[in-house]
């Protein structure tokens, strides 16, 4: 059972748990069919099913889709910090540890490891249903104050 929170963004996201991904307000997770499973301040977890159009010529999941999922997850974790500004990725490092094929169910986790005034450091990883790690990414995100 999730802890009660006064964090408006976490509360909003928790209402989305179990809903159809077509109703996500943001297009990338919506288009990737991301099912939100868990959310806390600074942490989240989604589930996706590998689609045929995510495959590279080797018929395994394209690394760019993996990185997109992990980048989105780290950005989502930044959103849960409930700051008056957003965060923009300024670097991202990814390691591919295993492959995934069409129809595989994958879990994407994310967590803010360190939060500063202007910079946050995040980590995300993807794993198969059986717990085998597929990929890991780390990123630094900078507070973004639109002009």
C-alpha cells in the first residue's frame, strides 16, 4: 500500500495507475503503451510490451526505444519532485545488458539518486518479467526555467 502524500503530482499520477495508457496526457509514454504501476516521490515503475515496430533488423528491441523508455522514466521521476520548474536531460549514459523480442513484457524502473538545487541525478533500468536486466541508464537533469 502506498504511503499517503501531500505531493500533488504523485497524487495525480497515482490516479493513473491501472488506467489505459491511451489516456496519458503526455504523448511518448502514451504512444509506447506505458502502464503505470507504482509511483512515489522520486521513484516510479511502468510496464510495457515490446511491439513489432520497436525491433531493429536483428528482430530484437532497438536500443533507441530502450533509451527513450529510460529517459522518460527518469524525467517522470523528476516530475514527481513537485518543483515549480521542469527538468531537461543534459546527459545520459546507457548500457545494454540483454535483448528483448516482440511480445516480451518489460518493467522500467526509475529513481532520483541525488537532488540538488539545479541538478538531479537519476537512474533507470529495464528488466524482463523474470527479473533479468535488459538495460541500465544514468542521467543528469538540469532545472529548466522557460523564459
